[in-house]
């Protein structure tokens, strides 16, 4: 019986010495390459060099060493076909039964701050994926390992039954193809970006499992949380959970919405979100004052909500938040005393996020639809209020302009049809997701109640009729900001003038569906 052979060639050498030792113990001889062979030799593990197998030297700075019929024939040759066995015998090809390969660190290379294109290209592995794919295709006979976490399973089966099971080999083969597909996707995306291709004919995506979820939006739906293979620093995927229950599907979506809103503000700001809509946004010179403004914006809806703060949480602020039932608090940090106080609520999720990264480049948004995927840039357009046009007789006061600017930042994160009523430091009424715009205005006004005095109104899209302006005017609103662009703009302008309202057009729409 021909002695079993393994081929080992790894960039990540964690655990490889123990794995190789286990293979030797199972009576398997080892073929190895370059740095891997050196590491195994130094550990006293006997190896055969690739050159001894191929009778051909490594060349071109290591670009060509395993791309040889004696390697791929040993991997791909079917042991159940006489014609394959005959060809292997005729060409002096010995079977290779175990393959342990992991790839050049392409991902780690392109994540380096000053990486050059040449460095990236040299870290595109060719031989490694080729060997992995050949071995995985022939999983009926070949065991292929790409993940160090699988070393112990393979060694355990070898010790218990002298070989791996077909079930294990098939699972390992599937993992290989997932791994090489993701690896190639990263390369494809990098080169696509370097070539400045904007809408490639094929979209290649690579995501990594961050955590399985107990369920999805509802308890009967299965769900999991995957993160971008190239980490996005300012994201819920990169937040660190310090305390509390496991995140749910809805927690993650709400937290994502809150984090996006907080990105709009540099001054101390607190955002409260419920069902992916803000229920309160507050800004101030101090974070505790900003929290109070966010809380007072809607003290009913904040119950059971998610809070994002862009400053550290101290004990006095923690004491205030401790009085509420909240699902999650995300902040740059918590003082030890604040953390200890909030952590007395065992289910409250406490998370930290690096807010210094909030202005870094953002990934495109991807939304699934039946049978397809929509992709777009995030709505992070920077707008200058000096470009806004006052279209009414009355000009805004300085205080009104500040409030309009605040409201305009907020309304872009409310589900359309979106209306936000706000003063300079606080939302006071929010109308979201209504089928007609005046309905959203009515909801926002009703929610604001006694906080309407001095409030301004922001609309994410134009008013198709003047009824929204009229309703706002009847309830004391004196300043409105909207994109403009309706065929009935003049009617809205005339209605605003009737009620002494100053109205600004931005010429930019901010739908959020």
C-alpha cells in the first residue's frame, strides 16, 4: 500500500508544527515548501521538499513552485478510475492525500495604511488557491484544510479511525471554496477600485460571520450577522460589546440607524432611536445637557430605545439613563463608575465605538430585494447652508437658521415621508413613514405639543401641495426648510408668505426608504 502523503504550505504558521507532528504520528509523510519547510525542519519534523517531488526548481521569486503536474496530478487523480491511476503510474505521480494550505495575506496587506499597488499584487496567491481548489474538487479522496481551527478535528479522526470521514472531507472542501471565493472577491474588488471601474458587470462581495443571531425580525425567522471582510471602523459591526445580552437582529438595525445619525454632529450629541427612526436628538455644550434634550424630545418613545452618545458617559449621566428601560447604549467610553452603575442592569447592552473614525470613507449601502440587490452610495453629502435659497419675503433669523441646519441633518435619517420639527438643540416632533406628507406634518405637530414655540420644520422632499405649509403656519411654525422642485412650489411659497413663514430651498432631496 502506498504511504499517505500530505502537502503543507502555509503563510499563517500558528499551530502548524503540532498539526504536522500529528500527521507524522499517523504515518503520513510531509511535502513542504519554503518558509513552512524551514519552520518544520527547525522543529525536527521530517519533510520532503517540493523540488524533490517535481524535479524542478522554485523560480521567479517563489511565483512558480507548486504549479506542476506532479503536484496537481497527485491532488486531482481519482483513485477509483483505472485510467487516472494508469496515468499517475506512467508519469511517476504519487497521490497526495492531505493538503494544508493557507494563503498569502492579501487582506492584511491592503489594510496597511501606505500599501503600494506592487505590494498588494505580490500578495496575490496563485499556487495556494490552485492547490486548495484541486484538493477540494477531489474531496472523495483528499482531505484539505485551509483553517487552523480544523487541525484538531482532522487529527482526532486520524487517531480514532485512521482516516477522515467523507462527511468531514466534503465539509472541509466546501469551506475551501468559500475561502477562495472570498479571497478572490477581495482581489477583484481591490483591482476594480484601482482601475476606477464604477459599475462592474459582476459584483463580488466578501463578508465574514460575526455572530449567529437567536432569530431575525421575528422569532420564527432565522438570522445571522455578517460583517464586511474589510472592516468599517465606524460601524455597529466594529463596536465592542462590554456588557449585556446578545445583540438581536432588530438591535443591530436600530443601532446602525443611530450611529449614522450621530455621524452628522461634532458637538456633544445624543441620539435616541426606536424602530430605525430617531425619537429624540439633542445637542449641547455638554453631553449630559444633550442627553436631557434628547430625552425631553419624546420621553415616551425613548422607553425601550437605543441611545448613542458621542462623548464618554460619566456617573451623573449614567444615573439618569439608569432610570429608564433601554435596550442599548453606545458611546466612545464609560468611566468605571458609570459602567458599574449601568451594568447593574444585566440585560442592558453597553458598547463602545471609536468616534474619531466617523468621517472615514464609508462603504456602499446594499439592500436585498426579491431576486436581486440594490447598491448605492451612503447619503453623506456635505451641504453648505450658504447655498440654500430663501424663497419667501421674510429672511430667517440667526437662531432660525441654526435650527433649520440642525433639523435638516436630522430629517435625512427619518423614514420618508419625513418631517422634523426642531429648535437649535433638540428635535421636538417627528413624523415618519406616512403615505402622504401632510400626515407626517400633523403627527410631528401633535407630538411637539407645548414645544412648538420657536420650532422650525424640515421636510425630506418637496411639498406637492400647500396644505403642509398651511397646517404648519396655523400651528405657529415660522421657518421651513425643504428641497423645492414641485410644480406647485409657488403655491407653497405664497402660503408661507401668508403666515409670515421664512422658507428655504436646498435643491437636495433626502429620501430614506
